[in-house]
C-alpha cells in the first residue's frame, strides 16, 4: 500500500519517502539478528515469550536476546511504515472526491 496508493493518485514523488526507506532498512538488521539467534541456540521459550534475559539460571545463551531484539526491530519497522502510509494518504487527499 505504501507504493501503490501514491502511484494510483499520480504522485510518484511520494512513493519513496524517508520513513519508508528507514522502515525497509530496519528489516535488514532484524533479519540478521534473527539468523544469529538461530545459530546461537537457547531460543526455546516455552509458554512465555518474555523470560528473564540471558543469565546463568534461566537462559545461558544470548539467542533469546537476539530473538527479542529482532522482533522489536521488526515492530519498529512496521510502526514507521504505517505512519508513512497514514501521512501519504493525508497528504494526497483530493477535496471534492
């Protein structure tokens, strides 16, 4: 929707604003930290998702930390892209339509 709506309204200069580029670039470190968490292991979370972070008694590795960081980065990316979507719709409103 971020690319399609400005193109449908004949406004190609709004297709790649800064927020959209930032949200796309945040997905790269998110994916990298997700892959790192797979190789580090100890990401079995059981029934709860927010266990105490890596410690001697709970989760000895850093896999859970990387997994949570990855999910938080993906969430920030999603929030930025939704802000971009709302701002794009707000800036291209045609009055009288």
